[in-house]
């Protein structure tokens, strides 16, 4: 996958080629983006099988349930693609 390719939020992490090592890297990027007060585990990444479900979970965890869907999509896509 090209780093500039747009990722659809419905694509599964396994479909995107994310393995356990990449999940650890993703966890680090998510924690850096969300701040130290919002821990994210690798297990949580795999509990939510795609970008949309993980973004919804994280938005709820940090209290952003009312955030527009587009904003959540942009935040998660940016973190995933780096």
C-alpha cells in the first residue's frame, strides 16, 4: 500500500496488512496523537477490526462522541498512514 493512498474506514486491519508488529507501532502513534492520559493496547486495536470501529471506540474513550464522523475519519486515517 502506497503511503499516499486513501484508506477506506471500512477496510479491516488484516486486509490492510497490519500484523502484530505494525499494531504495536500503530498503538504508539495513537498514544502520541491522543496523549499519555489515553492508553491504547494492542489488544484493543485487534478488538476493533477496522478503522471506523477503532475510531468510534477511541472517540468514546476520550469523550468525543459528538465529534463529526468526518473529523474522526480524518484523525484515524492520518494516524494510520502517518
